[in-house]
């Protein structure tokens, strides 16, 4: 009896920390994989495959290495496990491709790649000047650090990919949402038809309409950046912290959006280095 207890104590008590770490890492990998696959057609099948192909072989390997047993079963598991990986990739290829696209769109990768942010900025610039040529009014607010969720909840929630086509459709005259503002959160169109507080700043003058006053009003209350397209003149404006810069061309608007949103070098200093010019444009622009 004493020998049996000593044997059990030898195998079970000194459980190596590396095994616990390996199991934790495996669990995190499987959990992350299933989270990215969530909502796909093969989600249910993927859970079974992940359990069968990933969990069982790994557990058998750990037990075999720890207790020096199941040698023949270990050989079989390793053989079929290696063969099953290509089969798994083929079966879930559409879902895997979709998951990789979603992974590339996450903010943690966007900080290193910058492609998603630049793509969003290009779509906003394209939409702004397309509407400018047609003299279609627009008000687009981009959330930064200070949340705009209370305004999102009062509008029409969309959660759509940012594209020039969607933005132009929203602000097309006759649309139920064209009079309000569009709010962009985390590179997505969160809502449309949102109402912002109007600025009471007397320096705005009487020539600037409701959209421009709403743009200044929301930037007075938050650190959001706003793009405004005048319905009367087609002039494109950029507003931040209550300051408006106008008129802008394509390159100027793109630079300002990247500087303030993507946090490129010299963002705050460059964009606020000419306050006198901005104040003049706010008071006397059309």
C-alpha cells in the first residue's frame, strides 16, 4: 500500500508548471480561434473539430510523455493529427479567410499596419468631394478618445463598413437620414441621422448654417473631428476643438484626417499651428 501511495505521489503531486502553461496556451488558442469563427455557417462543426483534432491529441501527448504509457496510441494520434491539419484548412477555408480578414481589421494590428485607417480616410475624402461637386450637404463626425455613444443611441444605428457609396447614399437629398450627422466609431459607421448641439459662438457669423454650427458644437464638447460639406457652396471644412479650417482640397483634408485620427508625427502641432487663419475662415467663410 505504501508503495502505491508513493507512486501516486511521484506522478501526481509534482505537476510541472510547464504542463499548466501549455494547457492554458492551448485553451487560449482554441478560444480565440472559435471567437473569430463565431457567427459563421460552420461554427458548430468547427467546435467539434477543434475538440477532436486539437484537444484530444494534445492531451494524449501530455499523458504519454508524463506517465510513459500509450506509446502506440501516441504514434497513431501524431500521424492522424498531422494529416488532419490540411484537411481542416480545406474544410473551413471560407470561414478561415473571413476570420483572417477580421483579424487584420482589429485596432491592435491597425496600429502597426495603418492600412485600415488610411482606407477609411480615403473613403471619407472621396465621399466628401463627390458630394461637394454635387453640392450635397454632409456632416461626418469621427470619434476619438471621448465617446459619442449617447449621440449614436439617439440616431439610427447602422454598424456598417465605411465606404463612399454608403456615405453619399445617406446624405442624398430625400433620404430620411440626410439632415442628421454620421458618426464613425472604430472604422465603422456607427449611426446616421444623429443630432448634435448647436454652437452659440458669435464668431461663426450668420453665413454658416446649421451643419457648421453642429460641427463646432460637438467638437466643443468632445475631441471628435468633423468633416462638413456645405449644401450651398460645396465647400469642404474640417473642424476640431471648435476650430474650423476651410476651404480644403483633397490633399489637405486627407492630411488633416490622418494627422488627427491616425496620430501621425506632428499631428497636434501641425493642425493647430495656424489659429489666426482658421479663425478668419470661420468668421468670414461661406
